[in-house]
C-alpha cells in the first residue's frame, strides 16, 4: 500500500473500476486482459460518484484532494503490473505494453474538489 490515506487508495480503485470505459466500448469477457484494457474516464460518472461519496463518506480533505489524482495514476500502474502475473510469462510484455493504457486527458483535473 503506497498511499497516504487508505480512502484515497480505495477511491482510486473505485474510480478506475466504476467510472471508466474501454476505448472501444465493446463489452468483453470478465478476464484479466479485458479488465485492464486501455480506458478513458467518464467525467459525468466521476462527478456523480465523488458527490455521492462526499454525501455519505464525508468530504475529502484538501490533502486528499491533491493526492487523489496522483493516486489514480499510481493505482492504474498497480492494476497493470499486478495483473501481469496472471498471464503467461511469454505474453507479459505484450500485456504491459498495450496502450494507450489510460487516457489521462479524460481524467478530471479537479478530482474530489467541489465547484
């Protein structure tokens, strides 16, 4: 666990798994290649998720707001690298080099910040 606060780590995973879409938007089997396919953020989903979280879990502190964006990127790396162990060794290079891995341009710059 490389995060400053556990809920920032958990929120990063939630945003990546609940608020992104594959670039091709074509559903596939629930397996490691599909679950770590190149993705883009759905900004409306991110905003709705974070607003709901703030209502129920409390607003993010200023520090958490700053850390969340970086934690999302770190968590994506964690997902890719960690899941590479689930593919045959001969396929790991291809698994890790798929890209673009994550469309950081679609990641809202103000994650966790209201207004």
